[in-house]
C-alpha cells in the first residue's frame, strides 16, 4: 500500500462523511466512492485505474469552483497534501 493510500485510509476513517481530495503537485485527485460522488455532482468524468478503482482529477485552478459546487450541495470536503 502506498503512502498516499495509507494516508487516505486514515483520513477516511476519521472523516467518513467527507469527500477527500489529494493535492499532488499542481492537481487534485480523488479515488473510489469519493471520485464517483464528486463526478455525479460536478460532471467531471472518472477513469478506471487498476481493475476496480475509479479516480478523478483536475488542475489546481479549478479547485475554488469545484469546492463551491460541492459545498452548495451540502458536502463536506477535506484536502490532503501529498508529500
């Protein structure tokens, strides 16, 4: 399991009702159920990685507008900085 996967699992345990974004360089990513939920609200497409993991990503210049959409829909969001 990668460092990011471990961090994500730990955050989801602490904040199960939050949608999680991971900031990687100049983009944001989300995985699994979070990616699917974000995609349904924002219409950003997901892609499959590996056999059964969906991911969603976008450039950092889009974060403000995406957060506004998600918060307007009543969603809680957490952002994890990849290190």
